[in-house]
């Protein structure tokens, strides 16, 4: 007779899956605190890390959904640039900041919508579609900006974005708010459940009545909206819209999602993990700046980190 | 007869469950040793210990007089043990020949380089393929082969590795009758060559035909080993389930023809012409079965009715009202459900636990706006899962367990549960009992009968004729995309159904 126990002990690999990223983050912070205690124990340090990570976390939150359905969105950096440029143009031509911001985020949604429609109608892998739109959106940014930066935003906008509430910068509050909304979406809504199903098994999803094209479209719109919001935050931080803004940011977004435990094969991952992944990257960047590691070497470290973390994850998860 | 492998007192514990509780098992040269038991009894686990996938918690394995406390996959291979799993492991992209010698391809010198010796591969492959009766060029890519041919390649692979023990885990689950016959021919030949065969199956008829000895497991425990020549099929059932099971599930005196028609399909054709001009009616209380060869149009028609494949013509009615099914979503919304044929490909979500798998359907059914609006209720989810676990007797220690940790038959029950949870008016069952043990089968048949009695429409597609004969009131026979004949269960026999499904166009049926 089999002996059945109700509760089973948490195995190491399960504990790792649940708390691993949090553990790494804490470990990094401890290392930093030991190496540079004088800097580390200042509130401005936390503020700075949060504010620097916000853009990446926002982009990564959208990227997460694209990876969750076993796809990818390579166009996010260009979407940040184009929606940011669009907003900047609106603001300098006299549109109220609130309207400009809303229209800019809407632009992000529209660009995501275009990605989704192209993926659905061509049946090509999102990698190819978004590689194409990455170039197209960047090209359009260069055209509408005449290849030059746009600045001189209304003071109300700059002041708002520079605010802090209890040491927490507005940028971080925006990122946290978006993360909470998306966590709700993934955990509590049927839409979220369906997206996980689609990522786990497309065929089963189709037979179970899940509209694959509709959900794919929604995923890319979410990714576009997140990139659009990241565009707002970036404008606020930099104070100008650069045509080359956010170039290569997709790499960091993908890295944050993957370090945060999102499976490249689709169907597995959590919003909390993505936020942790984004913070880990933020802390490493901050730490390397603090230790005056050259920017070229930083790239090498970041690349090694991506490969290392995924390998470690595979290894510990025990999937041979 | 010489004993090739002996397992002694093997125990295997998984977190939360003891899958094997002190099992002893041996394999002799020149025999087919059948391993029988209910779903989750531990058959696959026992074999995975021999192949080195699982490490036993305790126990001993003796091969050729050598004792091991566990085997690595390499030990297993070196000692001549091959396993053919139900999910075949041939590599589709390679040729047959390359598959046979993968991992130890014969090489030849070419100047400074060593390259794969393709002529040697093909020569040796041809000899082996002949042994297993596969008439194919070794250069053919494996992806072009049918399931049964792929299985033959797996057996050939075991022979190429010079295996002494060949383990087949539910090899016949997806084979047609004639394919089963050719598999048995190969097995008999392997026996003559002195190989030891382990054969796992839930089809008792097959076991009586091909087996020499049978060992029965129950809930991880050992029930007994018997010579098959000395027992009957009923003895097997008793050993396994502990009771006799019913053979028929029809109501003898029931006259459904006077009952109202609850589901009707008229002149249905598929865009790709795999189904042409098919019509049928289903009465209240009637179970309608569909027979025919693989590819004759049964599942193809169900896919079209369910909106998964495009139709070119035809109308569908529930309770006399016409419904349009342009996608599975619309079909589900209108009250249809379809237990799909292939659980791995179109059935479950490997990233979901049991409860999440089961609740996909009711959540979709109660959602709005094309399936995207609405919230997930954990309470409903748990309730649906518990209900189905209870109803189908799914063996798991928690409905929060991943489906991939379940035994094959219990995975199939999760798929059934997923569709039953939708509480649909019309339920299509496509090969519903694939891999399910005889005891559970009889429970599922009773359940189907109960659904029909409650006024639900039950349609069944099955390649197992005894299954259709024991549950259906009417059996429709498909041939070349059309229904060629309807049989009332009183006149239906295996012979006349087979005749109808294979007769030539011109012949009188
Ligand atoms: N990897 C695993 N993790 C946890 N439990 C497992 C794992 N593999 C099998 N089990 C459990 O061990 C028990 C025996 O499973 P096994 O697959 O051997 O059954 P089986 O006899 O082959 O059944 P079936 O006829 O349904 O294929 C089941 O309760 C199953 O849930
Ligand atoms: Mg099994």
C-alpha cells in the first residue's frame, strides 16, 4: 500500500525556483555593502538604483509576456524611442503634458498592435517580425525627429517626474504600479491564465477554446504599452528625446525576464521574478559604476551573467 | 530457461507517494513477461529503474549474476537492456540508419579526417530492418514514417545495440489491429532468438495472445506472477481489480428511437474533403459510436463539428436549434465539448497543475468578450478539480501536483476531467480510454451511460471495437470520409463492423 502524506517537504530546487532570485539580489547587495559601506548606507543609493532600474523593469514587464507565449519582442527599444519622440514633439508644440503622455503610451500600444497583427497574419516567428519592426520603428523615429534631439519640455512635466515620495522616485512608483497591475492580470484574470496556457501548449489551447490570435495580439499590445510607459519615464529622467534612445535595451529586458526565471520555451514565469531580475541588473550596473568598472567591461560582465544565471537555473532545477 | 535480469525487493519513493513497495520481478530468455496493473500501480516506474531513469530507494538488480544497487542509463545500455517508451524517442530529423547507430556511428578514415561511414550504416541497417520486417530504405528520414514504423525502428535500435532484454511500455496503445499483428510477429521472432521481452498493456486480449507469464502489481505492491496458459482473462481482471466487471452498458429494453433528437449533423463536408456529406442524428439517452480505420474520417469529422477544422458545407443542430461552430471557442460556448485524441499534443498543459488543467475549460466557458474577460476563482478551481478527481478516481496526492508526475492512465483521466468539468450538453469522446486500466474503463463507461441517461449527448470515436460494442446503442461506420453504415447494438458484431469499414466501394455491405 502506498503511503500518502498530504504535505511534502520543499525540495531544494523548488525553494530555488521560489526564492532564488530574491536570494541573489540580497547577496549582491551584501557584497556591495561590504565593498563600499560608505556609499551603500545612504538613502540616495537606494533611490538611485530604483530610478535607474525603472526603465528596464518597465520594458522587461512587457517583454515577459512576449516570452511567456514562447515568442519574443525585439522591437521594445525602438518603441521606447518612437513613443518618447512622439510625446516630446507633442509637448514642445504646446500639447498639455498629460495629453502628450497619454497619446505617447497609446503610440506604444499602436506599435505593439502592429507587431501583433504582423505576427498573426504572416505566421512568422515573432523574432523575425520584431527584428524587422525594430529597424522600422527606429527609422521612423529618425525621420520624425530629423535625426536630432528634442528638448525643452514644460516645467510641470519635468518637475513631476523628478519628484520623490518618501525617497521613492516617481519613476519607481510608476514601475511598481505597472508591475502590480500585471501581477493581478497574470494571477487573477482569465486573460492571464489563457496566456500561460497558450505558452504551455498552443494546440491544447486552441482545442480548449482559447483564441490564439486574439491573445497573441493582446500580448504584443501589452508589450507596446509597457515600452510606451518606459518612454515617458526615460523622457523624465533624461530631459530630452534622443533619436538613438534605448538602443539595445531589449537585451537588458530579455535578460531581466530570463534571470527572473521566465522560461524561453513559454508558459512559465512570474511578474515578481521579472522585477527581481530587473533589480539584479540595476544593482550590478550601479555596483560596477561605483567600483568604476569601465563600460566596456560592464558589457562583458552582463553577458556572462545572462549565460551564468540561466545555466545555474537549469542545473539547480535538476532538469539534467 | 535462463534468467537474464532479476529485480529483488525494489522500493521507490517519490515525495508524497511510495510508487513501488518491495517488488521482485525477473525476465527470462525467450519469454514475454507481461506487467499488468491499474493506472499508477508502478509498472512504468519499475521499468524506468531498469533503464536507469529512476534510482531505487532500496533493493537490488541482478544482471548476469552481477548485483547492482542501481543502474545508470549507461549501465543499463551496456548490460543489454532497451526500453521502448510510449512516447517514442527516435529522432525525426535523422535517417533510419542514423537512428539505429546513434551514439556509435561507424566511422571511416578520409585522409586526415574521420567521417561517418554511410555505406557501412546502410549495409548493417538493412540486415536489422529485415529482422523487424520493416521494408524501408535506411536512408529514409524517420519523420516520413508512421507511428508503427517508428516503433519498428525503436525495436531495430534495440537489436542494433545487441540488447538481450527489450521492454515495451504500452506499445500497442496507438496501433491499429493490423499493426498490432505485425508487432506480435516481431515479438515472436525475438523470442525465438532468445531475447527476454517485457510487455506492458491494458488490453487483456493482447496479453492472453502474446504473453507467457504475467506479473500483477497493485498500488505499488506485488500481487502475484502466473503462467498465462494456466489462467483466463477473467482471472486477470480479478487479480488486477479484485472483482469482476460488467461487459455491457446498454439498457436492453430501451427504445431511444422514440426519444427526441438532441443533436443532429446534416450534410457536413470538410474543406479539405477528408469528410464528405455526413449526416447523423442522436436521440436523448442514446450513445452513438463511430468506427472505421485510422484516417477514415471519424476524428476528422469531430474536428470539423467542433470548429477546429474548416467546413465547406453542413448544418449542426442542438435540440433542433441550428448552431454555428466557427472555432472551438464558439463550439464550447454553444454547449459542445471534445475529449481530444492525443493527450500530449492537444490535451494537457505541462506547465499547469492538475487543478489548473481541469479548470481551463469551465473558465473559458464562463468568460466573455471572446474568452478574455473575467476573473479566476481559486475556490471554483479547487472545487472543479476535487469533483473530477473524485468522479474519475484520479490517483494523485494533491490536485496541485504537476500532470507530468502522474502515470499515463491518470494523465488521460485529467484530460477527461478537463472536458467533463465544462458540463457541456454534447460531449464528443475521441479515443477516451487510451492507456486506461480495465477497472477504470468500466467506471468511465458507466459514467458515459449516466451522462446519456441524464439527457446529455454522448458521441464516441474508438479504434477498440469491444469498447464500442459494450457501450454504444448505435455504431456508425466510416469509410473514406463517409458514413457507410449504421448498426444497432443488437445487430453489431466485430465481424460485420470490420467488413463494413474495409469493404470495397462496389461490394454490397
Ligand atoms: N516523477 C514522478 N514524481 C512523482 N511521482 C511520480 C513520478 N513518476 C511516477 N510517479 C507516481 O508513481 C506512481 C506509479 O506511476 P507509474 O507511472 O509507474 O504507473 P503505471 O503503472 O505505469 O500506470 P499507467 O498504467 O497509468 O501508465 C503514480 O502514483 C505516479 O503518480
Ligand atoms: Mg505507465
